[in-house]
C-alpha cells in the first residue's frame, strides 16, 4: 500500500500528529492488516509514550496479532505488564485477552501467560488477569476444567472485589464441571 509508509513516517512527528496518525492507522488496520504487518515494531510502546498513544498502539498491536507475529507481540505485552503505570498494565492484560479472542489458535498460549500473572505481587495485575481468564474460560469451559479448578482455589487469596466476583462467578457457574475444588 502506497499510503502506509508515509503514515509510518508521520508517527515520528510531534505528539499531536502522532495521535492523529495512530488513530487513523487503528481505523485502517481492519481493512489493511497485511499492509501494516511489516511495520509491526514501529508500534511497540515506549515507557515515555503518553497514555493516549500507548492505548492506540496497544489496539494496533492487538489487531496485528497473528500466528506469525504472536511471539513478538506477546513478548512485548509481557514487558508492558511490568510498567509502573497501573492503567497501562491493566490495558496490556486486556490486550492479551483480546489477542486470545481474535486468534483462537493462540488462546492457550495467552491463557498460560495470564495464569502466570496471577502469581504477581501486584493485586491489580492479579485482578485484571483473573477477569481476563474468566473471559477466556467462558468461551469453552469444558476445555478448561483445570484452569477453573485453579481459579477456585484463589477465592480466599484474592482481595480486590472485581477479581473476587469473577472467581466466585466462575466457581458457581462451572461447579458441575468441577465438583471438588481444593
């Protein structure tokens, strides 16, 4: 595509231009995914990026995810989960979930990453991971009996209300699949 390279070049300009360009790319990517794939690394996020640019880049990276690009994208997402900005970390975990939903062949890989994140020291990371895991398990609960059982053992340990609610819902919803927890 003739328009892609100039758009990528424009992302190096000031923040106002960046916002406009990334917004347009985010909109265009659904119809021109292949055109943007060679520029995947241009959408990697820097800690110094403003939050509005980070959000757009996360959206773009999630949209570009495929079996061929997933290892690079997930490596980046795992790095983003370690950033100090709690909202961005939460958005990164949501992006992992979004990628798993959009590319079903890699959902198990994403689920394993999310399961590792529930051992984090950060309550926010644990909470958002639990919510994302719930979303993924809902798509095929019978395939994820072991995950549901693990999640059931966390009910006492997790303190954040949104995560606790997701855990309790999951255990209640799928109790027939996993009759004994703990």
